[in-house]
């Protein structure tokens, strides 16, 4: 005679040590708590993790923001994945608000790695069934992972803030390079068809974080320019773009980006540049020494929590964006 078990489904929220504040916010929105995890580092530098409660049969979501030191946080995530699989979690979703190594998504020259693909392979091998991330540097990275990838967008969060904050101003959305024009076009749609401009720039592929600005293309004189990008790392691109816009007669420059990497000397560049406000989300934690008077940080937690709920309920993550992917 067959034995029938009543099917039960449980959501377990786990967090690495990179951004516990973001994980706590997500837990509040989901009306749950983060499962306690013991994590420590041995004298040799090796890491150790152990979940303090059972994850057997659960739908586990591991949250880890890839801030500095990136490699340590990546390794911690891989260990948590392995622990969840060996703890018999039924399905494991990796929540990486900022995908590491995303700028190394192709070979510029021979004998280079495609590191974004390698990270996807590592996550899959360690036990990830699904990836949930925010604003990938390039959308093609979704294809690097052999499984579902939920690609969330912070566009509505950022653009609606700008729309309310700068209502009544003559706005121009500015892409800092030609690669961001498509994203800037989506900004103009939300802001009601504002003019679009972009800055033609060149970059030496042999010298990281070095940018040469050329000329501004578009209507910027006398207008409030909303300079949009997916991330701010050292701030070189944004600072030079702001200088170029001011030189072309822009009345004001506002910067909006999803990921605040803020590697040195980004804080100084943003502080001293002709920028009135910098708007970021908390996909990456902003340490106190990186904070600015002109900095506004919007919480991405409600969006991620809604996506986690849809995944857990086998719903549609695409529905969060009105059917747009």
C-alpha cells in the first residue's frame, strides 16, 4: 500500500555577510526572518559556514551582495550553496543584487578569460538552481547560466524618484556612452518623452578605469541633465561626463545609477564634481566613509522581495515590469 505525504512548501531566507542590512529589509517585506548562519574565517584565510537551522526540503534563497572584497564574498556564497545542497534543500536560488565580474563578459583580446561566464559556471556547479539579480551590465550574461535567471530592473524605482523630485524642470536624459543609449531611451519614456543626449567616449582596453571623453551629442544647454548608468565604480566616467555637460551649458547635473561600487577615488570625484545629487540603490552597501551630502540611496529590498515571492509561488517575475523583460 502506498504512503501519501501531504505536500508542504517552505521558504528559507539565508544571507552572507556582505550586506546583512539588505537581507533584513527583504525579510521584513516577506514577513519572515533570516535563518541564522554561523560564518567565520580561519587564520589561514579559509572560510567556514553552517546554517543554524534545518533547510531540508526548503525553497532556499541565499542573498549575497558582491561588494569588496569581492572574491571573499564570492567564495562565501559558493560555500553556502554547497551547504544548502548538502543540507537537502529542495531548490536553491542565488540572490546576487550585483553580479560580480559582469564587465568581463567577452574577450577584448586573445588569451583573456570570460570571467562573467566562469562565475555562472561556479554558481551552477556549487548547486544554484536559479539566479536572481538586478541590472546586469549586459543582458547577454543571462545566457551564461544553465538555468532560469530573473533579471530585475531598478529603472522604475530610480526614474519615478527623479520624476517626483525634479517635477517642473526641463530635463534631458544623458547616456555616458553609446552603450547606455537603450537604457536612457527607457528613462525618457518614463519621464514623459524628455530629450535624449549621449556622450561619445573612448576607452583604452589595456588600461582599466581610464576614460577619454569626446563630445556631447544632444540638447543639454540650460537644462537639468539626468546622467544615467548601471554602476559607479571609480567615478571616472561620471565625473568626466558631468564636466563635459557643464562645459556645454547644462544648468544642473544629476547622476542616477543602480550599483554604487564606489572604489577609490570615486567619493572624491563625486564630491568635487559639478553634480548636485547622486542617486543610487542599496544593491551594494554604502559604508559611512563613502557617504556624501549629495547622496540619496533608494531601497531595492521591496522589488527583490516581490520577485522572491513570485518565484516561491511559481508566479511571473516578468509581471513586475508590466510584461517587459
